[in-house]
C-alpha cells in the first residue's frame, strides 16, 4: 500500500472514530510540515538552531558561549525540564563504590590538582554505568552508548567526570542536544520503539547531520553491545584543560581502560538476553564484586600543549573527533577499582547526580562547544530531578567541608545557626578563599572576537575519522558493522530515510555502502562519493586492548550435566577453573539433585544443579563445559534444549569444552567436518575452532593439568581456559561455520 493511499484511509477512518473529546483535543494539535518555520515559545522566529551564540575568531573558531543567547537558553531549559523524575537520558543504570589513586606525581607538570598528582592519596569514587536511550524499565543489552559517569570525592570537593564508553559524540554543539535526543527516543506519535535506534526518526536525523557519521560507526560496531560494564573503556569525550602550579594550561582528554580487556556480545545474543535477563549487566557487576573479582581500570590522559592546538587537520575542541593515539599518546597516570556494591539502589544509584561543571582546582574547561552547553545544562537538569539542594543528598555530598551562604529551598537539610547569611559581613564569616590557599581560579584566557553563530572549516569535515575508525577494525568487526547497519536501516520504512543514510555511508566506504544498500533494498551507489584514505589506527579496534596476560577471571562457565555424569571429573575441572577466579554454574534437566555415574539414586549424593536447561540459556554464560559419562551423554543427545545449548554457544562463538562421550555428542550436534575432535581412547587434547576436547580426563590428567592459560601441549583445562580468555572464536564466523548451525 502506498503511503498516500494509506494516509487517505487513515484520514477517512478518523472521521468515523471522532467523538467530542477527540475533537476537543484537536484544538491543541500543532501540525509540523515543511512549510512550518521554527520559532521560540514566545513566537520569535529562529534563524539558527545549530549554533550557540559565542565569542569567536574572525574565521569562526570556537569560543566561550554567551549567556545572553535567549534562544539557546530556552531550548536547553525546555529540554532539561521535559521529564520528571526519571532522567531524560541515561535513565537505565547501575553503580558501585570504589577508590582511585595515581601511580606517581608525573602529571604535576600539567596540573596542580592533588587528585591527579598525589600518590599518597586514595580518593573514594562512585561510578554509575547506564544506557542512554531507554527508560528505567528497558533492557541492559540494547545497542546503545553506555554512560560511564565518575564522581571523585576529593579533599578539594567533588570532581564529576561525566564520560561515555565511546570517545566521540553525535553532535558538535550543545544547542542540538534536544533535537538529537528527541530523534533517538521513541517516536512521539506512538512511543515506539523503546531503547532502540532502529526507527525512522533516528536515521532521518543522523542522515541529515553528517557530523554524526563518526559516532554512528562506533555505535554500529561491537562497541554498542558490550559484554559487561567491566569490559568497557571510558572516555571523557569533551576537551577539558589542566592548569599547573605555574598557571600554565594544556588541553586534556581522559581515558579509562579495563583490566579485563574490551569485549562485546554478539547481536543475536543481545536480542535474546533482553528477554531472558534484562538486568544482565547490572547483575554482572554485582556478581563480580561479590565474588571478589573487583573491576579495575587504568586512568590515562591525552595532553595537547596550547602551542599545538591548531597543529592537527581536525579541531581538538570538536567532540565528534578523537585525538588519534598515533598523534597524541595516552599517559597512564593512575588506576581505579570498584569494590563495594550499593546498600540501597534508589538513594545511591538513582539519586546520584553529575555535573560536567564540577571540577576542582587544577582542572578547567575549554571552549569545546559541546562542553560549554553541558556545563549550563547539567546543573539545571539536576535541580529539576532532585531539587535545588540535591548536592546535600548522601550520595552527592562532598567528603570535604562545605560552607556558603546558600539557604532554604526544597529538601534543605543543613541548619545554619546565627544571623549571617550573606557576604561581606561584619564577622568576615564565610569569606572567599584565595588561590594560594586552594581557592578555585579560572585560567586567564584572552577572549576577543565577533558575536556570531558559525563554524570553522575544520568543524565542517565529518568523514575522515569515520573512515579511520572503519579502516582500523578487523574483518569480523567490519562484518558486524555491516550487519548492524543492515538490521537498523531495515527497520526504517521510509525510503527517504534509509536511502539518505546510504549516501552518508558512501562518503565513508564505497563497499560498505553498496553492501548495506543491497541488504536493505536501497539505491546502490555506482561510485564512491569520497575516496577512502586508507589510514588505520590499531588502538581503535577492541582487539588492541586484550589483556597482556590471558585471564578468565569472572568469566561465567556453564557445566551441562544429566544423570550419569562423571562426578570426579566435574569436581576436578571446577576446582581448576575456580583457581583462575572463573565461576562455574551447574545446569541440568532439573534444579535439584543430578545423579552421577554409578550413583545410587536413593542414597547417592550426586550434585545439585544451580539451574535447569529451561531456566537459563547459553546466552548468559561465556563458555560451556560438558563432562564424560555414557548415560549422561545419551541423555544430552536426546534432550532438545541441551542440544540447543551447544548449537547456540557455537553460533555465538563461545568456547566449548567436552570430554569422552560428551565430545562425541558435540561432534554429532555440530556435524561440521571442519571442527576436529580428540581420539576417544586417549587423554590427548585437541582445540579446534574454540572447541576443546579430550578422550578422557583421569586423576593423572588432573594432576598434570596445572592451570596455565595457554594453548599447546598443556592439559584440557589449560587449553579450555585459553579459548575462554580469547572471549570468542570469531574464526568460526569468518570461515562460515556459524551460518551453517541453526540456533
């Protein structure tokens, strides 16, 4: 049915279904069309809705925002107050407490902030991880950016580092936040879809805003579907400044890199987990901390001297650009650890609030046009959600003394005895603190220019870094980008939308655009709109961040058993995996006693399953292990759900370990001649496409199988652990094996 015919039918039906109230409501309808001009709420026509009025150089270089911009203030104010009490963005989240320290005082040449220079300090922190698009009730595993907001409770006051797991953003100027968020949120006429970008409005917006192309590539990559909050990088996104004791300023970006490496789920897995366990990420964080496998990150900074600000082919104040590490190295100056879960979710996670404008002496702001607006917006937003005294709530309260003449307001908890609530006063009470005693002082930046709304040439180049990111991905990562774009654009039913974005893709990579166009039935370009420069940066791929020492710490391993399994073998393997801080979970046909091989059904101890096959799925584990046992193997082979467990784990590229009769079951279930299996008569170990098998696992095997996470002539557990430590065996995808398995 054509869109015009469908529209006519809907119009005709509306007359049938109209009633008095419907007609009454229509008096409030405001129809937006191509002939509608943009105005403020008080009716003044708006000539520019993309640039905040600022002081700029003659060529349009960025400068400080002007508070007099009534159009920008109204737009941001209205946006900040759209929803209460839930956050407009980042509504779905979780958090934990921890601590931060620096390795040494190496950063003192750039900053006077003790939190970044004093190695004798241990600074308490709280981190809130979150998705961006969805409401509080949405799922954890949707494709999305993740918030990585850090609150440092320093001795000089709270420092809020409001970060994301992706180093760039969709827009360059904060005035565009309302438009972007409106476009990414559920569409207003039906409140659909929840927590997804796969809809017309999002792709319409980014297709008409080429500055978002770089960020879109990141979100459509594996970065958009992280395995865990503990396996994400964090990035400050904006360009801040550091000021040292001599008053010298440098530009800075902040980096957080996880000890466990940067890992992701696969898309089919995300879709299933969203229904099977929508709280997967928040439960994962709590489980790791409670098991003593504390999440840990290194903390790094990129520094650009003032004299080098204009030395790059991009503007360092542009939040849609990274500073490539090949040009600006990351200095690792500290580390932080999360080691305590919250006591109660609402007063800690839900009431914690962050402001980009909360900095301490030695840290300052740049003229980054995204940061300038965020500094205005965030404080305003927190007042709406939590009241004017939100910084007095326990989770937000500084650990250092607080003294000022702010009074009254909703939820005031402080009692200030005495008559003085102003300054200057007769007792000199509550007086300003000079910089020599720790008072905050702004960098003396010379500002001159023209009041205008414009951008420099560098701010108008949008594709070089999108190409750089795509070029830097491994082949399987590129395949995942193609699949993600194809999935997303196939959910757009307006040809102008998906056709428009194919044109954007053609500016990034011709082959990418052609492949996606064919997948979504869009117009296939006949030539590239822009030549791909071919440059790469290995630090942009997740592969670069693999731990230097392989680890399976906190990895979840499912042990599939039925009656007749080899109990001694299971106990030995679980002990070995547990020694490497992995967790093992027994999954059986019922949640209760599963009888081992030769066990007396009436008297035998057996093993109690943590879950049954229908209660959990392979998607919720990093690997599966299946022990030997003839009866057990026969039971597995005839259990359709158990068979699905094996196929699904293989399809999601997860490590599979099997011994003896169980190896034969896996071989039969997969029926892929490319996958090799061990000889059933020996204890030799064969590792093939992430499937690790051995004919048997005796007491002798266990004794010599000292856990060393490595491939080669080691024992079964060592080889199995090594495959788990790789996170996935993507060679299965590249060689076409996963596409031959039904899961």
